């Protein structure tokens, strides 16, 4: 197992970051506090090495940059919200600003996608690659040169990954970001979706949209849904005293249909606004597809393509 070497000046800025090649030598693992990335690049060996060095060098400063503006990033976004200074933080703000007039949302709703975007941008600016991805806990930023494609596997429950289908992303199409949200995921949710997977032009945009759609899949006041104030679970949560879902009991077929219909309406609005390309909504074994994913989604994996599993 090899360790990727970064510039000593960059390394001195952050002694926490762990950077290593995973077994097989093809995927790079970048870890720093809550940020955990899997990175892979495709191209000539020289260009792949250059991309990995660029990813490593950029990664070591990302968490410190975010922490320096954390107070602003945890505030509800409004049309008057000031723009942060950091590159990742600005990606976050840009992704959530479209929702500010109507929804409660903070820039933290797009943090995973924005970090993935930033590392990918460093990679493709430092190397000539045919394909690349940065997977931040299931929120994925993609690079595809002409004629290339990725097959992305979609799971119906992030806490118990099981492939519900795949979607094929072609370079000729605009999708370059994938994200999932839901109450079973690693972040809090106001809704009851097991998983909402969104395809969008950028990873941060997909991340923010998945949050909005997952929140819309809900049955307010239902007796089998357990909710707890976010602050009780995480004192510094950007959601404050808002109630986040902790358990969902068995629902009737009619209730599942009702909740998914609410989410599908929200997804359709975002689709018509150009904020997303498609979405897959899952709740207790039922799935709704909104947008272009319907054309490419299949439960059979093409044997010649490796699946990029999205959890």
C-alpha cells in the first residue's frame, strides 16, 4: 500500500489529513475529520499521477478553509446572505441560493457535493484525463471527456446498501453531479425518504436539490414517525430546533404513495426550473423516477462496465 506524497509546504499546513492509495493502486483515499473521499482518475499513468498529486495538494487545506467560515455556512441562506470567501464555501452558497426565497436551507446542505467538485476541479486542471470521479460519501463529482461514460448504481437505503438500479451517464449529456439525501443517510433530514438520488449538472447542485426533495417526502403528524430536535442530537447543527426524522414505522401503500407524490411534485418543479436533470425517490420499497433517468435506468448491470456505486 503506497502513500501519495504532497508538497511539504502544503503538508505542513495540516498534519491531520490522511492520504493513501487503496489496495490495487487505482483509487486514492483522502480523509480529514468529517471529509472522506474516494478518488479515481483514468488516462495515461503520467496524467493519472499528476491528477492524484493535484487532488492531494488541494485536499489538505479544504477543511481548514471551511472551518474559518463555519458560522456563516451554518446560517439560513437568504437572497441577502453575504458571499463567503473560500472556493468550496462559494460553491456551497451558489448551490443553495436558488432555494432561499422559498425554503429553509443553509449552505451546509451542499457541503459534500461542493468538496467533491473542488477536488475534481483541481484534478482536471492539473492533468489531461479521459474520466475521473470524486466520491464524497456517495455525493459524486464526475469528469467525462468526449465519448466516455460512467455507469452509476443507485441504492434504495444508504444505511443498508442494496442496488435498486443503475443509470448510464454519457459525456454528451450535461450531468456531472450525483447526490443522495434521506433520513437513513449520514445527514439529518426533515422528511421520511429512505433515499433521494439526484442527477444534476454539478455535484453541489445535486446535493442541495436532494435535500429539498427528501424534505418534501413526508407525512406530517403521522403517529409512527419519530422526530427529534436536531440540536438534541448535535448541539451545533445548522438545523437548530427543527425536528429531524429518526424512525419511520410501517406505512400503508396509500401513505407511501402520498409521501412519494409530494416528493415527485417537488422534484418536477426543480426539473422544470433547470436545477436538476432527474431524481429517483425511494420509500419502503417503492421508487419514483422523475426526469431523464427514466430513459437510462435499468436493474441489469452492463457486463462490460464497472459500476460506480452511489450510496
